[in-house]
């Protein structure tokens, strides 16, 4: 129920910006950790039956909570250490193609994006050329290129390397350009956090020196090897540090005691935004809003670098804002009590009874014992052709 309240607050920002589109992201790194969801994407991609169930549930969700699309964040197909299988390379394209068709029949809520790694090790398992035919854009995770996982890897080693740097980012984008991916379908990612380490030798604390382990846990993040920007700000202030800017790599680095961290800030956001404009990219994304300071310091800085206006999310007590209603003429799952909408009949085979009367588009998903919902569309718009 808490998530539902946040969904409402988030999508209601469209009242302040009519061009705003809100997607729900499905997946993420932890989704493919050992556990019940580890092979979920691989299983769905390999089965048309499971895809149909997923599409039905997703379309219902998008319509219910007024989302405009979905981002599929599979980390990562084919990677055997992430629950992947060799068949994922081909199956993922089929899955996304089918998802594209399913979304296109969802009353305008048909936005589709895919999250891609900047790491060439994982990126090689995505058929980016075929996938690009079905998605609106790719979200490139231009971060996490280095971390504690480098230790023990013969190709990288336990060296102090920034997890985001323009040298390696440029190499990743070059792979996209060599495959003739349209830059306008590419969104560049930046982080509101840093990858941090414990230095092996305190006398050697520059990039290229070695680390022994992840950093000490952050006060809020509570995880070794990562510090939120809000935590980094506190450390810099408390210890009176002067972070160093590596301009060519577009990254900040600072160290104290036996700790070392590389991260993005207001200066590097500007450098990365300038790079994105120079490459004619579609835009920028961040991971994650929750890593920002309470006064949204980094969100504001990134918006400025990207030449975007800020939209402030109202407080939880802002009842006037959350109760404001704006008519949105889109198809939706509803009880059809609104006179501006009309129930849609099924047009697929088997959709008529013995008297030739068409059944309505009905769905029990998420209703429990409360009954069913009906697929309805605005009477002012052209009615879609629907069916199961």
C-alpha cells in the first residue's frame, strides 16, 4: 500500500509537466541475485505462455496506476553468474518484440526501454541491433565499471579505478555507434554514489594503486564498497577534504585515512552532460534519487547541467496537490462509471456468444473477490481493436 501511494504522488507530477512520461522499471541487480527471481527473465523469455501472463499483468498495472511505459532491467542475459543461459541472447529479442506488440495495444501506455550495461563484458550478450528495432531508447549504465568484484579478476585486478570514467564510457558508446545505433535512442547514466575501497598501502592512494577490500560501510547505505553522495558530502565536510577533479575522465576522487572513493558531482555532471550533447544523445538518467542529499543538491545540479527545469515532489502532507484531478483521455481498466468512456468489446475468435453478442474486455487480475474490471476507452478517440 505504501508503494501505491508513492505511485500516485509520482505520476501526478504530470499535472505540472504535460510532457512528462513515467515508466515503471522492472528488474535490477538484486533481481538476479540468488533467490526466487534469479532466473525470472530467462524463464519468461523462453516461454510464450509465461510472456502472455506477464504482458497481461503488466498492461493491467500500467493502466491501473497511470504509468506510461516500462523499462526492462535484466542484469544480465547469458551471464551464468547472474542466472543467465546461452539461449537468452536470441530469446531476449523475441521477448522484447512480443512485449512491443503487447504494449502497442494498451491505449497509449506503450513506452518501452531497456537498461544496458556499459561494461563490454556484459554488453556482448545483448543483441543491440535487433533490440533497437523494438525499443524507444536504451538506458546505458555508464557506471559500475569497477568495484570490489575486480579483485581476483586477472583482467582487472584490485586497483583503485573509478567506477565511472569517460575513457571507458567512450569505448562502450563506440560499440553502439559501430552497430549503427541511433544516438537519439541512447540515454547516458550517471550515479549519485561512489564506489569506495580500503587502500592496501596508505602511502599509495592514487588511481592505479591497490585496494585490499571494499570501504567501511556508510552511515546510511550500510554496505561496504559504496557510499551515497550524501554520505560523501558529510565525510568531505567533517574531515575538511579537497576532492580532486580528473577532468579528462570526468570524475572526482578523494581519500582519507585508508579509504578512497571516486564519484560524480556538480562539476562532473556538467562534463558528462556536455559529452552527451556532443554525441547527440537523447538525455541523461541517474541512479539513484535516494542517494541524493535532503535538499536535492545533486538532482538540481544534474537538471542544470542538462538544461532541464526542476519539478519538486510535494510533501506527504500536501493534500491539495494529491487530490487535484486532471482528465487524461487514455484507455484504462475501470468500472466504466465515467460517461466519457465506453466499454470495449473483444474482437478475437471465440469472443461472441451463441447470439452473436460480443463479450467485453474483462480482467480479474488484482481484483480478488471484488469482481472484474472492464477495459474502457475515451468516447472522443478512435476505439482500438482488442482481444485476448
